[in-house]
């Protein structure tokens, strides 16, 4: 609608100052000609807007002009109040600021939009944490947060996964990312992007050296690159296993990224992606894999089992499947079955002294 477009132009000019007509046209997905017609409409309605020609020209508002109109639609208001449920603000110390901001937005909203905004905040809840994630180590984002916003280089002492000793790095931060309840520092080290879990940063110190980011590269771009590196790691070890049908949903949730396709059942249909933990919560369930696994007797018909196709980066990683006890059997390749047999034998040795006498 033209009214929405005029308001968008007005708010963009208030936020950005002088903006080229071509950029406005691209943002609003209209022609430059339409933008100039909209500017004429704004001017005719009393808005002090003008255009400057030339290489550094553009469209701008007269200095000092502001409007208090929010321009929020009902859906936009709903979106803001659902945002309040994200939870990331608490880790950044912005919970109170968010609450205050939303109260101000509510006061500025047109009266017809307020009920919808209030309802969205009370009816939609976004919980970013995974089911049964366990206790998380305390994370102090203070220095990391400061480094991101002051554009200074950061010196960190960091512990990599599987290591006990700390390493010291000087990094150029792009920003902080919260994913599934875990915070990450995204930074360049020696000009190459790297991901650092905030809960493994033992200490962080700001330097007085300005940050040296790669020109024209933004946080979102670096994050996507690092995310692809994590998710697209080679997984050349292909494994076929079978699992009892009554453990299938649990296996799908736990094995997640190791699955290369939907489980195959004996009744000619693929299963879905597994039910979520809400099936177990409040229904007397909620047991973990250790409690649910190991209850089978090694017998059953073909319909009692589903087939899983999995991929792992290295052969020893198949030991992840031990948690399902005798509810899961690796079928192929033989090398994977050998790894499972050796691991099971090692466990038997550990607990041999506690085994009941025959």
C-alpha cells in the first residue's frame, strides 16, 4: 500500500539521514520513479523532505525534523512482543531495558493494536534451550559484549573441546551469536574466521588495538560460513543399524545429525522425524536413554524393528550407539560391528566384578 510505503520512506530517512533514491527503490522494491512520486506526496503533506542531485546526493529530511509515529501494524506489534520471550537479553544484561522498551512501544501503539500485542506476549513462548540439556556452566559475557561494541581487539584464554590446557589467542571480534541456548564468540584469528564457545573462555582482556575485520564482511556472513563448516564435515563412515520400534522416537531425537534419512520400518513406510519430549513430559515419562535402553530380550519379529542409516566422520564415533544397549544392533559394516563388540567387551571388563554369580 502507498501509505505503508510513505511511512517506510519517512522512517528510513529519520534513521539513515540522506539516502540515494536508488537505494530507497531497492529497499521498497519499486522503481526510482515511484520513489520520487512518493517524495512529492510527502512534501505535499507537509513533510520537509528534499532531494539533492550529484554524486553524493540523495533524499533527506530537513535537520531537526522528527515524527513520533511508530507506523507499526498489528503483526509488527505482535512480533515485537513475542521477541520478549527469546531469553537472550538476560545474558546480555538487557532484560530490564527490554521490558522498559516494550512498555514504551505499547504506550505509543495505536489503541486498536494494543490488545493483539498483549495477547501475543501472553500466548506465545519461545524457549531456546534443548530438552534435557542439563546444567550449563555460568557464562560472563561482559568483556565479550564490550569488545564487540567498542571495536577493540580481544585477548582470550580458551580451552578447546577435549583439551585440559588453555591456549591464548588474540582475535578480532565480529559479534556474539546465541544458538540453542549456547553463546558463541565469532571472530577472526590471523585473518581467518573461528568460533569460540563463550563457556570455554576462561578469561578475556581488551587490548587498546582497534579491531581488524576483513573489509565488507558482516557477522551474519561469517556465522553462516562457520556453521556450514560444522554441519558439512565429511562423514564417510556409513553405518546401518536396527532399533526397536519403541525406542525409535528417542533415537531420532538423540542421533539427530548422524541420520542420513528417515528411519525405515518393516511396514513399508518411513517414520517422521521423531516426537518431541512433550510426549513424555506430564505423562509419567521423561526417562533418558540410559533408563530406556537395555530392556529388550534380543528377540522379536521384523515389525518390532526399524532400520537406521547413519554417517559418522570416523569409525570410533559409532560408539555413540552403545547408549541404546541391546535395543539397537549395528548391522553393517563389519568394521563398525567390531568397534561395538570391542567397546562392549571393555565395558564388561569394567563391571565384571559386580556381575551376579551364575
